């Protein structure tokens, strides 16, 4: 280390990085994953510390209303009156005390007090010290009151907004709603998709095993592999050389439902960042044409970069509003259409925990209205006999089977195909029988909805 470095500002700790991220997320309504990634790059923490910072950010956001519920008992003037950074310092410290057994309580408290001293004045550090030591003395009393109504108990025990728990209870029942919330607080699995234009899944598994990486074939996707303790797979030569892509298992089912064949013309209406687009090109053996549409130019470039990394030449990335596609292309001109529709994203809460705190019931109604318009518009581009797949990464009926059922009821030329469409067709159908609803608790993968629609005339 250089002398300049020794004399400069001390390196940020894992807790300091986490505190900065949590405060920016709260103050600027920023996305936690983007803020965390950039903060970790700036801080250059050792791997173990980067892991702790990640755990503190996602864990604190995941358990937000439970942490606030208990902190209210110990903060005299109420936690909402505190400065955002002080509030978040108490939250991440309580998260360690309640949920992380491997961190000694005194270490969590001392680090919090030291952080408070560096960032604030003596009064703040004294308050932080007093609150956390009171928590330690009363730790056995940090339990929810008995007799809470089911929705309130689930919302507090598993830290989800009450309105969302009530909605899921109404749609799926109390047991399923609690299972959804519990699964949303579990760490996400690491799964990769094999680029079968370059290597077979068996060949990739053999390479991983040879490199000492523990892995297993996905039970959901024929191209999927689950990786255990392999670190960041995006930093491997396998990824750089285009042999694998990082994708959730549920998401991998979508291209299989589209079932594109070599030589087909395919439209991907809302394509960025291009994972499903690339998967379809791989299934087509890169023979044919995929028009990958994206609203934003910077996201179109992500699709092109993905195609280039994977060595796929059949993808044509274009920019435009998906609602305008019917004006840009002739009717009946595509063999397959994928509408991976804009949605609330409530199936991927385990990856993006801030989603559950930022969405509202009104958001869902507005999104569902857009989804109906998109499905209606792009359907005119499907040829007779062609297949259109509607998918979302959410789990509510208003955005899923109700959208598909409305479309089928108002478009007599379209219906559900008799064939199951591969692996995804073996999964449980939704209540309307219009598609497949994968829940976060079903396979340890993201919550996803997939419906397959054929044009008959």
C-alpha cells in the first residue's frame, strides 16, 4: 500500500457501505440492486465484507416494517422523526441483532456507535448506543403480540405491506400467502442458462465439476444449471466466452413456451435486457430472424451486447414503443410472438426487496390496463397457426390470467393450444386454466406467469 493511501481517508467498512446504500434508497427512491452494485465497485471490499454489505442491504430492506415495528418501542420520539441515516443505522443494527446469529451482538452495537460518532455528534451516538443496548436487554421480548388478525400477523412476521398480504390471502388463501411471503425473504438461487449453440448442458456441467464448482442440472429448464457457491458467474470465462448466461429458472421456461424453430420469424415485443431473446435464438440454432424491440435506446444496446457475447446473428434489435409495432410491421407477419409484458414485478421480490414497499394497488390496475392494450395490439402481427406467449414476472391474477382471459373473450380467432408446450406445460395451471402460475415457494425460483395462445383463424 502506498504512503498516500495510508494517510488518506480510511476504507469504508461493510456496514458503512450498507448504510450509504440504504440511505440513498430511502431518500432518492433509488433501486437497491443498482445502488449496491455501484457502491461495492467504489469500495473494493474484500469478498467476505462485500457479502456482509449485501446481506445487510437486502436483509434490512426485506425486513423493513418488522424492524420499524420493534424500533418504535425503543426510540422515544419515534423513528420517523430521526434523520434518514440515523434511522437506517438503527435498522441495519437491529437486523444483525435479530437475524444474523454469526455476528456477536457487541460487535454490531460497537460498530453502530462508532459510525454514529463519525457521522454525527455525541448526542446521536449516545442515542444509538442507548437504543441498541436497550434492545439487547429486552431481546427476548422482541415477539409479536398474540391474537393478531392473520393478514397483520403475516405482514409483520414476514415483513410485507398489509395490502399486499390481504390481496394474496384473497386470491390464494392464508397458507399460500404466508408461503409466498416466507419465500420472498429467502436468498435467491444462482442459476445459469447454457448456450446450446456452443456447448451441451452435460458438457458445461463437466467443465464446472472439473473447475471445482458445485452445480446441478435444473429440474425446470432443459438448458438450466443451478450453481452453488461459485461466486459471481458473470466474472467467469464461461460467461465472457458466451457459453452461459445468468438467468432465473422460471424465466428460462418462457423461451421454451414460445417453442421457436429454425427458420422462423419471431417478435419479442419488450425484449431488454435480452435474456429471453437470446434463449429463443439459441433454441432456433441461430437460424431465422428475431426482431427484438425495446422502448429505450440504451436498453437496445444491452440486447445487442448480449447477442454479440453469445455469438448470435439472428437477433435484430430495434427501438420503439411496443404499442406502435402493429403500425411498423405487416399484419400476420410473425410465426411466434413473445409479449414479456411490463408488470409490477412482485414475483421477483426476493431479488429486489424494495419492490414490495414501492408498489401500490393503483399501480397494479394501471399496469393491467396497459397489458391488455399491448396484447390486443401485437396480436394482429401473428400469422394464422402461430403461437403468442404472454409472460410476466408477477403473481397477481389481475396482471396474469385476468388479462389473458379478457383477451381470449374478446378475440374469437384466438384460443389455447392443445399441446402443453414443453417443460412449462407440465406445471400447475392457473385458476382460469389459461396459463401457468409459478409461485416463489414452488421451486425456489422467481414467481412467473406464462400463457400460450394460438391463432386459429
